[in-house]
């Protein structure tokens, strides 16, 4: 009888731990969804794929320039990029590129929510 009580207690403890883990796992997803609401979109406003241009905050704007061909495919130029809402100007965007993407044009292009081909 004592063994049955111990096994029952162990099963209840394991169930409690699993329930807690699953609950926290879903709360982590809620946090990432909430953080998406606190982002702003920046648009790459250059036709150059030069590394210095892609990492230059002054080549990005917050107003959609309506470039054609912006798709989520693997194209040469970034089209739009979601960044932290606290980034409000091009110099802050430069700093953001350095801290978040190590000033890497490849990383910035990979993070872009859409990309576009080089113009003809």
C-alpha cells in the first residue's frame, strides 16, 4: 500500500511539472507575438546591393516607397525589415544594424520580411 501511495505521488508530481512546463512554453510564444506588435517597418530605398548601402541607415525610410517586386523570396535586395519600435531615425537604425546584425548585409537581407530583385 505504501508503494502505491509513493507511485501515485510521483505520477502527480510529474504531471504537475509537465503541466507547468507546457504552460510556460505557451506563454513564451505569447511574448514573442506581443513583441511583434512593438516593431516598426523600415523600407530599403536604394537600388544598390553594395554592402555599405544595405547597412547604411540613411538608405532606409519609414514610408513605403512602393517598390515593385517585393516578395518573400530569396532576391538580391531587402525590401522591408521589422525593427524595434524604439528605432526612430537613421542613426538609431545604424546602431541597431550593428547590435542586432553585426553590421552584416547578409544577416540584414536574411532578416528582411520581403526582398526584391535588382532593377533592370
